């Protein structure tokens, strides 16, 4: 069923064609979140300004529209998908950010990701309280709407506890800033119906001591099941009750336009210990004691988790674990001395526990990172090994910490009874918050029936036997909505219904989520992922990739591209080439963010290769005569420069360029590189073979600066190195342009010829090779075939030999690391090198792939414009600094950033 003509017309008066998306491509692309449900929306809206939300809500009831707001889409309970209208926030209108009170608070729009807030707070030594595992990918709107927490924040530092004020819009379009000095009075005067209704509900609760006791008990532990009924006890004014009800309401009560949160100290000094105990009860006992000693985080892992860690290489054991459990413990302090004092007592306690292996606290960053990486890899490890077509299930419960071990054993018994042996159980032991990760075939009726029986038993055990929370931090969503009444009892569930009826009487907001009359909603709309290609089939829709994708606000993200490939047929995919393929930079940054290392760009390159089979002969000729191609490119640039001096001839050149090259090379390009004179052989000690990239041999700097290849030779000479470049190298290619455009055979052939020449001129690897462009260096250093040649990115070479160089210093160096340098782990080296040449080194908080991807940014210029809008605004502000330098390690990326 689709929207009516009247509804589409009404939406068209608020949103333009780029913001109102009715195409099946975009609707299917956004049909999943990180849960195992799929719902295809009737429309996807991409508003850019908050006033559009107010207009949308004002007209929604009249038009019969139902709306679901979505942030990062990392939700695990199905609360960020819809079969109605899905509203996805993007653009700077929802991304305003201001640090307040010298870091004591932060005000942010809902589209900013949690990690970005912490990046802005870092100079103040502060951080936000909520710390979900998805912090880098989840947006503030989603974090608040789920009352998300994590390993450290518990109930004392989550969104609810650290909230200062909200700007919100209710279901009928009413907007208010709760931080305004007169906000409480305004709310009572402008909305007496809501103010009185909230106070009546509060009084209704206070008159029932048994209800008060249940609410107090439920919120002594983590709880995101249902609405935040504790707001009726914690606050005595209607506006404060309302804004705290909005926290954890999953977008069912209103829209959060911005929020001001109180912040916490970011304790820089940390020590961790990893201890394996003989039993779950021993581990739980230790967790309780060490928690009392002030640990900032205590993670528990069952025997299945430890065996999984052994399988992915994080642990070594002589025999499988059976019955044991481990704790990963962390203490944090503002000073090293305070940290050492903090770990003294827990160290003595652990050493007296009779552990089979010692568990000393370590401050070594490498060791600590390895332990935490092991813990964080458990979830994707299970997700990645699930059989094709199986759903990945993630349950999230909480009980009193002293009952945690008993619950784990009971849950294991439930899993055994329902024949679910392949699972892991881990969680935040300090809070009694446990996560169960498993997979199950929910396509077949037998598997779905098994899941239904398991969920019934699990929910009864957690809610009734243990008095626990069915959702501790993942939100109710569709997954637990049928069990809310079981957990809270019919009377308090009726209070929740009354809250929904009061604030959203027409059911406009996120229908079916949190309050749902269907007892089987958790068994419906199960996601079925049909196989597409082994490159992407393991994708579990977590959404971690989306924040690094340059096309995320223009067309699609990696997760969305995978969804489109899974959902649409061949003909529909052919019509979707622009969003699916043409706007994909294929830079591989998605694999850096993906817990399963999935590189969606590789899949897109593969599709490009399939689309271009007829061009392989011509491309092979170009590869075989690359020198002629490069000289032709230089000549073309010179001709363009000559003819562009006349307006009429410039139009002719522009039209011809668009027809032949696919983009207008008469605009935005530097002049052609002049003819170069590089040393043909080493002229002194410490020889270095310099391989200049074709882009630096083709594109010049203008008359005001040395050609870059000449500058590199001078720079290396300054460090005592004799750089040389045999003439035959000037006509070679590393293969990068062929790989990126979907011609791997030509790419490999170009590489083979290049490395044959390099081996000859480096005495089979004795002389190092330096490349001046990071993408080319990356392709050469990650060559599939082995070689004796040692290739280094210029950044890595300078960092390795930094003591040989002395630089004139600038006040500020602003860096735009390339994707290739990032994937190669060269960002610290880039900082190190520029730290020797500048008083301060900054990487913009909004740094991201610029979308240039070789010539992709000229073919699809709107990709670059969209990708760098936030970074460009930040860099423009930095440009006010005197004597600043703006640097990257790829000519085309530099051009993209400069053009911005």
C-alpha cells in the first residue's frame, strides 16, 4: 500500500524532491535497522531543518500520516523501522553543537553522533555519560530516545540522569524549549491539558504505595522496558516529568530537536585486568566485591564466550572452557598516582582468589586494547558465523547483580532445552546487565515456533522469577512490546497506555513500537536476507559503516546498498545504478568501521566490472600504453587552458569534455604539470627510488610553487637521501585507477610491469621505494603477489627518518588524512611528521572521506559537495588562524578540499 495523492501533495509542500523519496530503491534501502525485522516504508523523508518537522507534525493527523523518526539506525529491537513514513535526519540544521560551561555541559542537535560530542569535549577533559557500544555510529536523538547506556554509565550517568533540558516538538506540532527560564510557566499556560494530565497521572501513582515500590525497585537496576515511569517520582512539575518521559520513549511521544546534557570527567589514566574464574558464581562474587572498590567497568564472559575468543585468536587455552567465566575489569583516574592507589586493593583481592592464572592490572595500551577488542568482537563473531538465512538474535536483560550467575545458568538451561547451543553470554557485571547473542532460522515455521517458546520462557524467567528488566539498554521496540504487561503488571502498563494516549492520542508517532496490542508482533516481519555475494552476505545490518560513507547524505550508505542488493530484482538494480554504484566512492572506509571487515566498495567494483565487459579491450590497450595516456592527459589540460581563455571556445571545450571524459575538465582543475627533470640514478649516499604518481606527473601546482615531484626530491635531499627516478618509471601505473573502475585484470597487469621495473632498479629490494600519493602507496604495499621490493608511503618514510629532518614551523597544521593513509594506519605518523613542522596539529572533528576517489568527484561532483560540507565548514573556521597550513597526501583530495 502506498501514500495517497493527497498525502504526497501535502508532503511536497514541505519537502523538495531530494527530501521526499518514494522510489523503491530508497524505501527498501531503509527497511532495516540493527534488529532482525524488516518493514518497507511507504516514503522516506530527509528533512534538513527542524521547522520542517514542526510543519510535518502539524499536518500529519489531518492527512492520516504515521511517522517514525530514525537516527543512526543502530537500534536492536526494531524501533527504527516503519511500514508507514520513515523520517531520517540529516544536514547541519540538526547538527548544531555547542560546548557550555567550559565543558560542564553540551548542547547538541539530534543528528550528531555520540562519538562526535565526545571529540568536542575532549579538550576539556569531559565526556557525555551514555556510552553504548554503538557510540561512534549512534546519533544523540537515538541515544536519548532509547535511554542508551553501556559498559560504564549504569543508571547514574545515562541520558535520563544527565539530562539538563530539551527542545521538543509534540505529536500535534507544539514546540517548547524546556531550558527557557519561563518554560514551566509557559507550558502550564499554553498546554494546560497536558500539564494537568501529567500531574493527574503522577497523583494516581503516588496514591498507590505498591506501585511506587515497584517503580523504585525496577529503576534501581537498568531498565528501558516501557516508558520512564520513574519521572513521576523523581520530579514534581509537569514539564520536568514530560522531558524525562521523552527519554527512552523511542520516538513514540514526541520529537527531540536538541538536548543539553551535563557531562562527566574523562579520566585519562586507565588500568585493566583479565581474570578467569573457576565458575560463574566465583566470577559474580568477585564482580560484586570489585565493583564496591570503585571499578569503572566490569565485563563478564561465560565459557562459550571464552571458547569463541579462542576461535578468533584472542585467547589460547590447552582445552575448551567448560563452566568457567571471566571478568574484564577497568579502573580509571585523573592521575597516574591515583590510578595506582585505586588498583591496590582489587589487585590484592584477585591474587588471594586462587586463580589458575595471575590477573595483574596493566596500564599498557596495547594489552588493554587487545582485551577490550576481544570483548567487543564477541557479538560480530557470532553474527559473522551464522548460516545463510539465519537471524541474529540479541537479548538484553538486567537483574540484581547478586542474582546474575543464577540467571546465566537458568538461561543456559533454556537455550539447551530449545536446542540453541551456539550462543555467547556476556554483559556488564557491575550492573547485572546481560546480553545473549545467538542465531536461529526464523524463516521456517519450526524455527519461529522454537523462538516463540524460548522467548516466552525467557521473559517469564527474567521478569517473574528474578524481577528483572526485559530490556536494560536496547529499548522495547517491537521485540519486547508484547511482554511489557508481563513485566510491569496490568495496572502500571495501563499507566503507560495513558501516557501514550495523553501525548499522542491519534497514534501518529512510531506506531507499533513500545505499546502494541498484538501479542505476536515480535514474531512478524522477520528479515530474510537472500544471498547476494560472499563479499557482503555476512552483513548483520549494524549500521556502523554509515558514518564514514561519503554518500550517506546524498544517496545510500554501505548498509543501504547491501539492502538494495538483497531486496531488488535485476531490472530494478539496473535502474538504480546512480545511487547504488555511481555515487559509491569505493574507498574501503566502510570496512574500517565494520565489525566484520565488510568492504562494500569491493562489491561495487565487482558490479562495475560486470557492467563494463565491453570496454576491457580498450582499457587493456590504455594499460599497455600508459605513458601515452598520461601524455595525452597533460596535452588535454594544456589545450583546455588555452581554449578556456575565450568564452565561446570554453563552452565548446566544456561540452566536448563532458561527452568524452564524463565530466567538465575545463572547470576546477589545476594547470598541466610542466616537463620534469628528475635524477635518473642515485647521485649520492642513501639512495631512495622515488616513484611519482601519475596524478602528480599530470596535474601541476601553478607557477607560484615548485612542481611537487621536484619538491619531494629536494625534501629527501634535505634529510640526506639521494632520490632518483629512472625515466621508464614515468610511464608506469600502480593499478589503482583500473581497480577502482572495475578492471582488475588491467590493474594486475600494470602492477606486474611496475614491480618488474622496481625490482631491477632497487637491486631486488635493497633500495627502498617511496611513493608520493597515499592511495598509490596503499595499492602497492597491499599487492596480492609477493615481491622483494619495499614500498613506503612518503608519510611513513618521513616519520621513520624524522630525526634527519629540520622544518620551518607553522602556527597550525590542519590535516585531511586520505582514506588510504587511514587504512594503512598512517594517521599517527602524519601527525608526528607535521608535529615537527607546526606548533599545533589538528584533524577536523568532522573529518571524513572527501568522496573524490580518484576522478569520481569530477564524474559526480555532488558527491564531494555532500561528503565534505561539515568538514569544510569546520576547516573554514580554522582558516582564520595565522600562518596555517592545510595538508593532505593525495593531489585529488587536496583539490576537493580546496574547492570546498
